[in-house]
């Protein structure tokens, strides 16, 4: 049935809320083919109708053409919704992971989405640099209201040496616990190096 | 180090002109910032920017930070101030983040409104940097969608540009009146109108479209 593929794209989005499934080239191709096909048919019918009216035969094509048009519009809408929502998701990931995406997510993007992501990253960076007088504000840290200056974290991987902002070095080892300034940990928690231990 | 540095006044020079060039103490600035933050957080649409407060507060933050760097690490005062600084930084960045989120979500609508405003010679709601960001963001979306529709035979449709995502200004908000406000019109669904007078400090749950102007001209705030 017409429109079914487009609808399945939307269903796919709905199933994967908050995560980014692989770019669905296959179904998108189907939808695009369907749209092209319908447009061609409409043009053909339009031509026929003109011919008929010249000859004087009256076959009414309006209903078919309108129906096809409605399907085209619906498909278009689904396509755009699919792409838009993927971008929104990608945008959230920019805030979560920073300007470099983990490889498994990168693999799920289309070429043009990768382009968009780097464009978004650079405009966000430009904006953040422009706040305030001295060199801007990094908005991607301090995502949660601070409760305590130091937090307890558990290291999940053998990270090696890590330099704190005051210059001291810490050796991060797997399954060790650390008591570190919250601001230093935030990034590493998001990267999955640390786990925040909440008492 | 002066422990009361956050309480120090700044900008002692400035006259009480029509524009709000009144000197604020740091505590007042903080309060203004908190109010702006809450308003922005709860209002469905974007509000006029408060960059003067943001910049003032950021200036304070870096000032205190500078002072802190002279204090020894183990000093209790240091951790106390550091905590306060973190809170301030969260406040500012959360405020700016909220605005960015709104700008992104309603980008075409906001750009259109800003254009109308500058045509009418009204003050823009967005700061220049935000406006730049909004324009870039809008363009990048345009570009992305056009790229996706390359397959289209003939002209690429652009009707989607007329379907703007607009904020729902009919959503309900908790509001607190800052001074006496008389004659707030409340529009009901069935075309009836009701007039309410608000006393100073009174709180009300109300649809945003009725009170948006009160928030913008600073007569009341959202809570």
C-alpha cells in the first residue's frame, strides 16, 4: 500500500526514542521511488486529461490525481519528520559527547548528517566563545545543579594518568574509587570512564 | 582575601536615568539573574535577552576566581567560595542553554519575529550572538532538508517552510505578581472574558497568553 514505507520510518523513530538507529537507506530509497513514481503517474494523467478535453471525451481524473497528491504530501512529511528528528537527536548527542562522536554512532549517520553535525558543532563553539568578555563560557559543562564540590566516583576502565586542572596527576585504575572535584569528573563520567557513586 | 567579596557593590557611578542604569549590588544582580532564569525556564516562548545581567555576573565570577587563586588549597574559605562559584556558573549556563534550546526548536518562528521587530524598530529579543547562531542554525536545517530532497523530480517543494513550529503560548504557568496589577484580562475558551486584579505578591495559575506582556515588562515573574 502507498505510504506504508514512510509510516514505518516514523515508527522506527518512535521505537528508538533517544537513540540513533542506522540511517535507513533502504526504506528511504523505497519512499523516494514511490514519490517519483506517483509524480510521473500524475503527470501522465494530467497529459491524458488535456488530450481528452481536446478530443471531447470526458474522463474525470481529478479524484485519482488528488489521491496521489495526498500520498505524495504525506510521504514528504514523513521524510522530513524522519530527518528532522534524527537531527534533534544528533544535537542532543553533541551536548552529551562533545564534538567527537563515538565510532558506533558515527557509523549510523548518513553523509549529510555528518556534515550537519560538524556544522552544528562549529556554530555552537562560535556562540559559546562569544559569551562574556573573556573567552566565552563552556555551556556543555555544569549540566546539573551542583550539590557538592567533590564527588565519589568509581573508575570503570584502566585510563592511565589524568591531569587535573590544578596540575596534579592522578593515576586512574580500573575499579578503584576516587574522590575528585565534580567539575573534573563530569566529562569522564559522560565518556563512561567513571561511574558516579550516589550514596 | 575579603570573604565578603560577593557582597561588594560594583558600578557605583551611574545615574538613575530612564534606562535601568541603576547600580546594583552583586546580591541584587544574582537575584535578577535568578528571576530571569526562572522566567526563561517556565515561559513557553523566548523572552527578551538579559545579557547585561549575564555579563555582569560572569565578570563577578572571574573576579572572584582570580582572588581565589591566591588562596591556599586547604583553606576552608576556598571550598566555600568554589561551591558558590559553581552554583553561579550553573545558573548562567543553564539560562543560556534554555535560550539556545528555544532558539533551536522554534528557529524559523523566532527569526521571523525578530525580523518583524527590527522592521518596526523595536528592540530585538535575541542578542547579536544568539541571532547569528539562529541564522546559522536555520540555514543548516534548510541545507540539510534540501539535500535530502535532491531526488525530487522537478522543483524541490518548499511548502514545509510555511509550517512553522511555534511555541504553545496557551500553556499554563504559575505566576507571581511583583506589584499591584489591575485589569488582567483572561480569555476563556467560549469567548468570555474575565478581569482579575492582582495584589502584590499574589500567585496565580494562568494561561501564558494572558500574562506574557506582564512577564516581559517585568511586572511579574514566573515561579
